[in-house]
C-alpha cells in the first residue's frame, strides 16, 4: 500500500489510469484510511496536540487525521490539491454543519496548495503534517518537497513538521503485494512506479526543505480487511497501483493482487498484513 497512500505524488509517465475516482475516494475513506490511525495517534500524543495547536495538514485527503486533531481541540486547516473527491468527503466529516460544531470550530478545508490557505488573518501554524506516506513511489519525495517549500513559510519558528513514510520492506507484509505494481507497470517503469522504501527517505526530504530533524519513530499499522474484496479495493485506493492499471487494466490488476493476498488470508476469510510506518519530526528554523 498509501499509504495512495490521492495525491502529492508526481504523476507517472504514460496514459492516465482507468479508475473511478469517486469510488476510489470512498474506498480510501471507508476501508484504507483507518489503517493509519495508530500513526496519527502516536504523532499527536508525542507532540501533545491540543487546544493550543494550529495544524496545517498537507494532502489532507478525506480528513480523518484532521478530525482526530480537531477532536483534541486543535484548530485545523487541510489542503488537498490532487483529489477533489477525497476533499468532498473531508468536508462531510469536518465542516461545522455536518456534526458537532464545537469540535470543529475554526476548521478550514482548501482545494489547492498551501499558499491558498494563507491570508493576513490566519496566525502562523504550530504544526504541519504530511501524513501521506512516501517512499514507495519513485518521485514521490520530490512532490512532497515542493509542497513543503510552500508550507514551511506559513509555520512559526520552531514549529514541528511531521513527515511519514513506509517502514522497512522486511517489516511490511504488504511489500509482497505491492511488488505486483512494479511487475505490471514495467513498461512504464520510472516516476510513479513502486519501489522499496529507503531508510533515509524522510531525512532527505527534510534536509532539502531546510528543516532540522528532531526525532523519529516507528508505528505498527497492521492492514486488516474483512475479506479479499475489501483488501483489493483498499489497496488500490492508495494510488500505488495506478501505473499498473494504466499499463494493463483494472481486471488484470485485481487478479494479480488477489493472488498476492492469498498468503495473508485467514481461515475466517479476513486478510491480515503486519505493516510498519515511520515518521520524522523536523523543526522550522
């Protein structure tokens, strides 16, 4: 899987993938996004996110991470430039008229770049998060670097910037499934193709953005699904198989992913894959 992770990733070469973007956004919101909850919780607990936090979420998607921060009392702003379908779902989750107005007071959702979230009346952010995991698509760190360059000037000095990435392949059972993406997308190999995560992916992005590393951690985020169909839909919603779909077709990708999931199928029909994500905390100088 990411976590299509849809997105901050640089688009792959070749024809556009043949996918239903609305259906994929729903699959992400209803099936896949919850796999990252332990990551969100670990970061918020470590940084003591609460009523004094002014959070800018980059690539906020369908808004679950923002919702969790708002429930802690944080004032949250989310920006999403690559998936209006996900942003529509985030609005349903977070806008005051949707549910509890008290928990979501001050929430802003922006269709665009970090600059579109800046105005003279908005105080500097104390926390910037980029929870869309990088490190599994060639070129995804470059896309995140561009977004950070626009976001860092909006944060106050010393503000925390959190980057997330996939853990070591040997700690992620999903790696064997994700290799299907590379095999099927071979004719389009390059930017947008899956690759194993590298140990220093996050540090390199932070360094290029002029940020000062200030700690890191690993979080177990097991991928658990009710059945194989849910697993396939959830994994494809990450966007990591887009190049494979473009190179072949959705039917072929579904078939190959289903076969790759077989070793992770339990007797009760559920699918379980231990997975680890890594996060880096960096500071604005």
